[in-house]
């Protein structure tokens, strides 16, 4: 019996060993699959964790600023997708003379109405202090559906392209105004406003740099595919808008700002004497002069975009194609803008008036040299210097608003100043498209634009810097 049972037992043991072997093999296989899955998954999750760690550093995660940085990155990625689709349709797909006509029509149908609508954006958003998250989500959702409308218009070339593009422009600028107004509500401890704005801006620039080649690849598949990508991105942005902290929608302690520099417009509860119209405060002479200098740089930006686009298409840089020439200038401007943003974060609030005066003078010198000795290298250098100066001057303006404008009216001041800067960009773009394609003439006009802004503001800014600014009492 024992002998008889022994083989069976042996067989049973053997069968158990085989089962164990099969189980071990299956376990090893599943472990290998999981390892491969983790390896494939890590680039995505690891990158996401790295981005989240960077955007939420130094208290930005706790304050909610990190979420705004991520939302602005999504906004930048979606905007560049639409830009690529429209540029290929309006600019690259036709001969130069016809392209100038198309772009002129684009400016007339979209930019001209925007100059009328832009002054209304700030006051309208002042009426929505409790709905800023909804306003940002609405701007994202509007662009998502307008991207779908554009996806058919870019193929057929129908007239629908222009009103849809106008809608995208208005929604994009409305988002920008609300975003500027939201930043002061999300400042981490020991963070200056200029540092917070530089982080948000850098997030948008990095996302634009990542999305641009993706958009170009989608464009190679067809003109509508970048717009499909924009639709997906803006839908994601719609949901991300509601992840911002609830304090974004709080209007406690806020009021409206009047962009004026005279003392007779200074009103508010901090004054001892009663006033007939409480609630309006002046932003101060330093801010108005800084805004004027920034407007000249923004006007220069619009001018260079349109003028150089046509000039380099007709007369490319030496040894390069038109597309490569435009790419070189665009990359130069982008690198300069990113560098200016980084330097602005390092400089923080150090003498913002002097910074503005210096960078505008630097751009003026670069424009004069480029006009006198017109050449490929100088054009690229001018684009880089203009991008650097625009970023650094805008951050310095933010610092002045933080320093001189009472907290009660700071968000309104941001909204209205951003609107004026966008209008300056439109004016510059109109000048750029109207000029003949002569490099020396065009860059001479560019130098004149910067000179007008610098000469009319330098005295006021230097005077403010000597006085050490005119700090106003902060009302909580």
C-alpha cells in the first residue's frame, strides 16, 4: 500500500511542482508585463510629476498659483495651434501680393473691430468679480467651438473664417485680462507680483515651444488638424479653469481703477475729505509713464510681426528659404522673450523705472543700428532684443502696479492696462502691413515708434525713480 501510494504521491508532488512552475512562469510573465508597462508609462507620469513639482514649488501649490501656471500653459498651447492653422491659410498658401491683401482683410475684419471691443473688455470684467473662473472657462470653451468652426473655414476659404478669428482673438484677450487680474489673489507667501507673473509667463512660453512643432506636424496632415488639436486643448482648459481656488472669485476689498495721473481723480475711503464719486483711484504718474513705454514696445512687436513676415517672404535671409528665415526671426524673438522673463524674475522689484528706461533705450539703439546696417544677423538680433525688452518692461510695469496702486484697485488696473497694450499691438500691426517692403525704411519706422515712446516717458520715469516711487497706502 505504501509502495503503491508512493508513486502516486510522487506523481502528486511532481504535479504540484509542475503547477508551481507554471504559476511561477505566469507570475514572472505578468511581472515582466507590469515592468514594461511601468517603463512605457514612466515618461508620461514622470514628466507630469516633474511639471507639477516645478509649477507648485515655493508655495505656489498651496496658494493656487501652480494651477494658474498650468492653465496658462494650456492656453498658450491652444493659441499656437490656432495661429499655425490661420497662418498657413491666410499667409503661406498664396503669393505675396495676394497674401498682403488677405492679411489686410484679416486685420480689417478682426483687428479693427477688436480695437472697438477692447476698451469694453476691462469694464465688463470689472462687473464679474465673482465669476472669474467661469469667465476663464467661458473664454476657453468659446475658443474650443470656434476652432471647430474654423476647421471647415480653413479648407473652404469661406467668409466664416474672419468672424470666427475675431471671436478667437476677443476670447483670448479676455482670458489674458482675467488672468492678470487673478494673479494677485494667488500670491504665495514672500512672493512678489513680478515673480509670480514671470512664472506664469514662462509656463505659457514653454508650452508654446512644445506645442509649436506638434502643431506643425498636424498641419502636415491637413490644415484642419491643428484646429482639432486646439479644440481638445481648450476643452481641457475649460475644466482646468474650475480647479482654481475659490478665492479667485472673491472680490473682497476690490474697486475700480482709473488710468489717470492727476490728483483730482484720487478718491476713496482712505481720504479724509468726502468725495462725490467714491471708488475711483489714480494709478500714479510712474504707472502711466511705464504704460506708455510698454505701449511703444507692444506697438513695435505688432509692427515687426507683420512687416518682417512679408519682407522675409519676399527677401529671405541670405542662403535661407522664406519659411526658415521667418523661423529664425521667430525663434530669436521667443528666446529673447524667455530670457527677459527669467531676468525679470531675478531682478524682482529693483528700480522698475530704471529697468524700463534702460531696456527701451537698448531697443531703440538696436533698431537704429539695424536700420542703418540692414542685414540678416541684425534683423535676428533686433527680434531677440525686442522680445527681451518687451518681457522685462512688462514685468517692471507689473512691479510698479504692485507698488503704487492700492490693493483695492490693483486687479482693475491690470485689466485696463492689458487692454491698452493690446490696442497698441493692433496699431503697430496696421502700420507694418501698410509699409512698402523696404528693410531700411521699415526698421527706421520701427526706431521712430520706439523713440516716440521713450522720449515721452523717460523724464517722468527718471523723476519717479529719483523720488523712490510714490507708494500709496494699501487698504486691506
